């Protein structure tokens, strides 16, 4: 099961596990996520984050349904 799918427009993506968690002053969302990793979407049209299993799908690619 894929916990979250994010559609993107570029083949190069990054994930820190907390990019959608933001707050106010002195808030550090990375403490709630994982180290930032950069990934490349291949010919399959998607890539999964090895830390949090988020799936990044290239818009208009073979995995975009």
C-alpha cells in the first residue's frame, strides 16, 4: 500500500517526509520527517521514497492515471 502519492512535473524530486507539515515560529518540520533525499523518476514514471514510501508520479508519464 502506498501511503501518499504526489504528482510532480519534473523527473528530479526531493522528499524530507515533512514537506507538507509547516508551522509557526521556531518550528522545525524536518524533526518530524526524515533526512532530505533526492530521487530521479525513471521510465516507469514514478519513484518511491525509501524512508516514508511516498510515491512521486510524473504528470503525463506512464504511471499517471
